[in-house]
């Protein structure tokens, strides 16, 4: 199928955002996608704080993102925007790191009043790295179980999540015909 990189912007160890992102990753893996999770917690705080463009971890994630067929980026809402540490990470990535890559933005927040953070904060950030943002998913904390076996406890939101994830997976799994070396050699004889 394809390769999906999931980037979590949550600095919290018990995060609803990360729980949703792992859930989305599990669903994608069930459909045959390979999934690689990255968290802002994986990076040295000094690299992010002091803008260490030469950090090996920053270079590594840049390569991972450029190789991805699709990317899911998630963050909790902080002060009507994404987390500052997510911004610090994206500031260190190449300007075109997501060129022509479909991205599914995901945010979580305490109430519906932060829904516009997707359109007015996260999507503009993704546009700066040339991503093709799809319609995102916004989850209220009340729709997510922190510990139960069911991650999304609201059936309407669960259905919308699965529908949007399926749309994302269809966008990144376009079958491209593979030309074998044999076909190339025989075609050159014409």
C-alpha cells in the first residue's frame, strides 16, 4: 500500500491527541499501510528551543516526511492554536518538506469553540511546508476516552473519523503502474 507518517504535537505523556493518532495509525495498518509515529517528545528540547537545524533527529524526520505517501499531523489546542513545540519542530523542517503530500490535520480541544483552530492555525502551518491539507478532524475531549478500550466514544464522531480516514487513505494509495526492467528493454526495441 503506502507509507504514513504520523506527527504528534502533544508534549503531554497522557494525551488524548496521541491516543487519537495511535488509533488512526492502527486503522491504517489494518488496511495494509505502514505507519511511523513521531512525537515532539522524541526530540531534544534544546534542539527545538535553540533551532538546531543540524540535529540528526531533525534531519531524520525530514527524510521520513519526504518519503511518506501521506502524513497525519495532530495537536491539542493551546490558546486557540496548535502546541508551541509543534511549531518549533516545523520551523526546523525544510520549507518544502511536504511538497505534494496529502496531510490529514487532527486537533483535540476542550470544547467546540476551538474548532476553527484547524482552519486558522494548523492548516496555515501545513501550507508553509507545501502540504495538501485535507479536511481535518477536530475532537472534543468529551468524545475521547482516556483509558477505555473504545477510543472515540461518540458514534457520530467515530463514523466521521472513519469516513475521513478512508478518504485520506484513498488519496494516498493511488495505484501507479509499475514498469519493470523487462518492459523497458522490450519497449526500447520498437
